[in-house]
C-alpha cells in the first residue's frame, strides 16, 4: 500500500510536468470522485504548490490535499475562459471542498413575461424562455412580498388569467372594485397602457425608485395639462404608494446610490460571505452564504463564487464595495480582482467599479456587512453544535454504532390503489437537504389494491440498488410491520443499515420510534422528539405533495375530459368525490348526479361512456393516460 510520502512524491512529479499555461485542475480521491476544482493562470505553479511542504498552508487546504489521490487538468486560452469553465465544472461535479451557490431552483426569482400583456410570477427555475428574471432573492417570502407590492402599486393583474386570450370571458373581480387592479379582462385597457405599467415595474424591481417616480411625475403632469384628471390621479396614487414603501426602507446613502457591499468572515469552524444590495440609497436585500469547515474559501474560490453569483442575476449595480482582498494568496501574475472586473463589465455591458473603501461611510458599510457575516457564521456554528448534540442523543437512544450523518426518512401516500407515491427526504448532519429528496411512483403509480408494506419495500429496494451515499439510518413513517418488511428486504440484499419506524398516536402526531419488536420512547428527550417530529412532518408533506401532483396530472389527461360536457373542473370534482375512476365507474347515475356541479345529463353521459358503446374508447383513453 502506498504511503503518504510516496503519494505526495508521485503527485509532485506529475505536477512538475504540467505546462505553464492557464487551465483548470481537477483533484480526485482514491475512488476517483472529484473533490476539488480550481483555476490557474499558470497550471504548473499552482498545482505544484499544493504538494510542496508549506508552513503557511491553511488547515482546510491540508485536509483536502490529504484526500487527493490523483488530478486531471484542462488547458484553456485565457483566465476568463478558465473562470467560466471552473464554474461550469463545479456545478456539474459539486466537489466536496469547493464553495458553491445552491442550485438555481433553490433561489426564487420574479419572472416577467414579454408580449402585449406581460405577467408576473415567482419561480425557482430560471429558463431561457424570453422572459426577464429579477433576482435571485434571499428568500421566497421576500420575492412574494416584492411581487405583491408591485401588483398593488401598479394595479396589474394578480390572477391566473392570460391576456389577450381571456379578455371578455369573465367579469372583473373584487380587486377591480377595490381599485387594486386595472382589469385588463374587461378589454378596456390597451396593450400600450398595460406595458407602460410593466415598464415602471421593471424600474421598481431593479430598485430604481428615483427613475420610476420621475417617470410617474412626468406622466402625471402631462395628464393634468391635457385635462385627463383620472389618469393623473392614478399616477399620483402610485407615487404616494411608492413613497410610503420607500420611507420604510433603511437609508444608507444618497438617492442615486447603486451598489452591492460584500463582507467576509472565516475561522476554523466555517466561513461566511455576506452580500448587501443597495438600490437608490436603500437596503433592499441581504444574503449570507455560509460554508462549512471543510470547504476552502480562499481568494481564488471566492472570486469564482462571486462570479457565479452575478452570472445568475439580471441586474448588476454600478459599483461593488469589497471587504476582502481577492488577490491575497494569488500566485505571481494572477489578478483575481481584474478578472472579476472584466467579467462584470462584460456581463453588465457597462463599467462596474470595484472599490476597497478606507474611510467614511463606505468603510462603515463594509464593516457592518463583515459583522453580519461574522454573526451568521456564529449562528451557524451554534446550530451545528445543537444538531450534533441531537444526533449524539439519538444514536445513544437507538444504540447505533455511529452518529448518523445521513438520515433518510420514507413515507407512502395514495388515493385508494391509485397515484401510489413513496417519498424520501434526507437530513445531513441534522439539517434537511432538499436537493437530495426523491420520490418513487409505485408500480407506475397504480396497484390492484392498497398495500403500504409492498409500496415501502419497493421504494427502498429501488433506492438501495444505488449503492452510492448510503444512509447511516433509515426512518419509516409506519410501525413494526413496516420495519419488519424493510428488514427482510435488507437481509435479501445483504445490506446492514439501522431501520426504525416513526409511530404516530391517535391524533396522528409523533409518539415514539419502533423496531420490529418494541417501541422506544423519545418523549423525555425534547430535542430528539422535535427532530423526529420535524422529519415525520416533512416526509409526509413532501410525499403528499408529490402524490397530489400525480393526481392533478392525471386529471388533466383523464378519460373524463373526453366525455361531452365534462371539462377539467367537473373532472376534478368527480375524482375528488369518488376518489378514483374505478369507484366512479361502479357508481349509479343517481350517485354521480348527486355531486355538486354535475347535472343528471352529465351523469348519464358518464355512465354511457364507461358502460355502453363508448367503453372501448374509454379504456383506450385510460391506457394512454397511464403511459
């Protein structure tokens, strides 16, 4: 077996053969898994440094190097190309030691469609669909608050109608009567008027308070001069609403101030990058990115991270205030700050100024954001300590051999024998990791009869066939029968993973954990009880939602909608009432007609469709739906 010294010597020798060219290096462990990716202007110099004996090397870097068994490299033509490729490869491989942004779906955006009648929604997925995406925002509530504020101030529609398709198909709703919607559904609002409102919304979403108020003032004066007093009053009310919102925001500078302030804190426990967004002199958002102890947050990786952060944003401010030196520790000839500046200028298509304030208000702002980063890091460590303590207690209560780092919890949800769905949630180091959640459609989502044990067994069997990243503990939303079934499966697969059931009381609340023979009370340890309760509620929520999604999808293509007089609304009412197509087929005409919103004529048509001349067509439609 190769010694540590032999390993380092082999890697040094390989590094000494690298070219003096810009490129990407990819560190791999003994199992050939990618654990770190970096860029360099001079590959040989950068990679050789990792395997040389250096006293100034950080503990995080030493831990990473200790796990490197081999490395690969990719040559590029420039540093900018290396920066772009590095970001792409980090997203692809998700290396253990790289700091990185969450997946796009983890951050909310406000999506504004283009066209004659634009619309506005909140989404976690940014697509190349011609719409404009504002954000990402630090939280879903912030995104919704901003969108609803824009809808309220500019009186654009908040309903799900599509224009011009739905113009004239419905009466104006309550929001029109309250003066909170201009009601494009009436057909009295021209496309030009509606697009004008969304032009103002674009300024608003970018934080351009002065721009939008200036434009509204000009239109108000023009409308008043032309004796269009109603239009002038609308503009006046919008200005008043914006002024009221503006007064609530924290002021940190003059009205034309447009900047992001970046602070950083790091110690042996973790690192945190904090970014505060200032628009028109007001703080509009602040996001903390916390990186665990093992992830390397040096100047090179921070440059890559900040680049990726702005790559995802629709708008880049005029200036960045940096509380970190991006060139600290960079090799000779490298200039990360200039590289970042080049990227920002290109992405924004204008000059973006990067500053390191040394005095005055800006220096105080940088210090404040750095303190925010420190506080976020302290809170992260405190929470990690609490999570670790809970896991230690849980391991002790369940007599586990190791403290469970990865816990997977499972639940099964269905409507009768249809839409059978098993959900899996994951907690890593005591924290839910939604990127690891999975769901399984059992036998295509349909069984001959309900069978929770069979469904649970099938889901976990499919999970365990993927041997990568197996859990330290499996929790089932069920009792002794579920545990016994899964233990039998594991014996068949020759897999050893602790399995326990999460038992509920008569009120469907967490009561205890159970093996296949006995229950284990967790009531005395409140922290453990709360942790298990959180897992049980989360896996139930996730599984139920996925099952409902499958149900809604089937309703959209259900054979019911092929029946004359039955549309999606009546199809949903019928399936909700009877629970399944099978039960609906067995129902009499009187029972079908008793459903609110379904006439006797509808009931007769349904009965004829499933039992008469249309039976073959119904079966064909159902087969197509299932596929």
